[in-house]
């Protein structure tokens, strides 16, 4: 399969943070949180794909923990900025001998960007708990991001949506 086959077969649409996605599961169970609107779905899951035409998942953060599962294609690089300002780079993929991880957990409150550095596509799955809600997501704004991470700005700038 190529990227166009996957987009069609999995009913993927463009995601606001970059790449493509399709929600595949939203639990009927609800939980109370201290977040805006209080109640959240217990768990959600999506397909997510970066491709050579949309190779960047721009910096954003979620309040919920997200588990990323690699399915197919080329490895991805994750840039994760932890709440203490520490930048971590992690490869998600199947080339374990080169340090890839087939599964990655990004804790809520971390900024993350995802980059397809080579290949036609990378297909993965994401499970979010409490479930994904756009009210819990923040896309990085260039001015704020630059002032919060001045020492990293030149390195991070390509992955902040302009």
C-alpha cells in the first residue's frame, strides 16, 4: 500500500497539527476531570499518518497521556519537551537495532512534534486517556514558544506552525 491507498482505505483526513488522522474509537464511558467542561470520555483511539506531502506534526501539547503505536512505513522522530524544559528525541518505528521504539508514551503536559524525515509515509495508532478533546490541546504559537524556549528556538522553529 502507498500513502494514497491508506488515506482512502482508512478514511484519513487532514489534522490541524499536521498529517492525517481518523478517529477509530471513543469510549461510551465518561469520567469527571478538573478540565473545562469537567467530563471526558475515558479513552479514544485514532489512526495517525505523516506523509511526504505532510511530513510534520507541529508542536502541540495535550493534557492527557498518549500512547503511540507504530504500524507501518518509515520511522518517525519525536521531539518532546518535558515540563522542566528538557528536550528529548525519540524514534518510533520497527528498526529496534537502530534504537527505534515500536511504542512510545508521551505524558500529558509535554510539548511534542513529530517528523517524517524520509520515506513516503508512517502510519501509527494513538490511544488517549482521558479521551482526546480539542479543549485539552494547545498548538504552539511562535512568539510564546520562542520566549519560553529561547535557547532551543532555532532548532525548534521548523516544527512550530507559522
